[in-house]
């Protein structure tokens, strides 16, 4: 960006209000320090505007130079990816860190929201997947218990509608305030539909590197997986619209395998439903990549004969068929059918489905 365009952007973002510095050279110096990078300029202007009248361009420039000297703690921690990205200039990282450190001080819940958002695909992040930021261990096993206990009063055994409504309203208000803070600092933007958000890729990258440096990456990855698993439906026709909206986030999840075993099952559930949708859309490569992960995880954790494992194997076989790998599909389908016969019985729907899949594969081979 040229110096003239950078100055115009900066002044427009500040709203043309005198910040009290009375020194036009200060703004020019700041723009040079920011290397005329649009994202850095927007972040800096948002920070200054948010803290006026007790903050000025001059104060920001002083703080930026100080942070520039101290930024090594973030940049030097496993940051080769940041350095490789030609767009990821130091100015962006520094402006991001200045703003994020301040947000953490004034509203930690907004910082938590940004942490969670950094794991999604950067576009079309649904608000419905962001409102739950409570850490829960083994969410699959505890889901029914937590649902039941949250609806019943411990003393009376009856649901307190008024109290529940007030609590939900408070949560909603808190979420909206968190969103407002992040928007004010130009960390996120709201799409025209009003229900989804976007993040700049470099903001997302900087946030995840910060989480990694502070030992919080697995915590927020686990929350991201839990939330997405709760919302992503199967790939049946009636779910296609929702699957289409969430599929990019499932693809993002596929590249972010968690370490904990209980979260791995949620991760496998996401990939299974996403593979189901990809199969219906004729996306053979995506289906197979996801389904193979599902099969391997479930075999390791649940065992070869568990019904979820058999479903995962069946999905892989369908992917093989879609990709024209009939021999590989046949081998898996025979395994699934024989195991289903033994564990579930010949007349069980899953066994019959397995037999139908095998028959289809044999027919496609002319046998």
C-alpha cells in the first residue's frame, strides 16, 4: 500500500478526530513503523479509537516500539510458519499483540471467544457454534447427565423457567458484548446475514500461535471439536443445507487432530458425518481421507467389532467404490458383513445394508 493510501485509510478509520497529538508527523511515523500494511493499520486505528480520549497516536507509537522490542516471546516460539508467510509482517503481529493483551485485561471472555474462533475456517463462522465456551471433559458420556441436571431444580425437582430465562438472557448479552469488543478492535467482522463471522487469516494464525506458546492450544481445540460435533448432522438429503454451511469447518477440524482420547471420538464423529455429506456430493477424495481417519481412530479406541467402527469401515468402502477401487471396497465390505452377521445377526438392518453394499460392488465389477 502506498503512503498516501495508508494515510487515507488510517484517517478514515480514526474518523478524522483530533487525537491531541497536534503532530502530523507522528501519524506518518506510525504508518512507516506499520510498514503500510492494511491489516496492521486497521488494528492500530481500532485500538486508538477504542481508548480515546485517554490515548493518542503518539502513545500508540511509543507502545508499538516497546512491543516491537519485546515481541520475540511470541515470534520466536515455534513461529517458522509465521516467518514463512510473506504477508505476516512483524507489524501485524505487534499490532495484534498490543490489542489482544488489552482485550485480555478488560474482558477476558472476549479473548476466550477469539481463541475459540481461531480454530474454525476463517469464513462463515456461525454464532450458534460459539456460545458454548465451557470446558467439559468427556462430553459424549456426560451429555445426557448434564442436560437432565441443568433442567431440574435441586430442591424442588421442578424446572425454574423464570430463572432459566434470566440466565439465558445474561449469557446472550455477554456474548454480544464479547462480539462488540472484538469488532471494535477489528479482530472479527460480521457478515451481512448477521449470524456468521469472519476473521483475517493472519489474525487467526497469530491467535493460534499465542495459544500454543501459552499451553492453551489443546483446551480450545477440544472446545471447537465439541461444539462442531454437537451441530454437524449426518449427510442425509434433509441436512444438506446445514452440512454445506458447516463442511468447511469440518475440513478445518480434519487438519486439527486432538491428543486426548475422549476428544478423538468427537473428532471422529465430525469426520464421519462430513464424509457422509462428501460422499453424497460425489467428493471421492475428501470422503476417503476423512473416512480412513474415522476407521483408524474407532478401531484403536472402540475395537474392530464395535458398531461405530463397522460404520467407519463401511464409509471407507463406499469411498473406495466412488473412486473406482472395487477390490479394496470388496475386501472391507466382506469384513463388515461377516462381523455384522456374527455380532448383530443375519437379519439386522446393518448386516443387510452391508450385504447390499457388497452386492452393488460385485455388480459394478460385472460379477
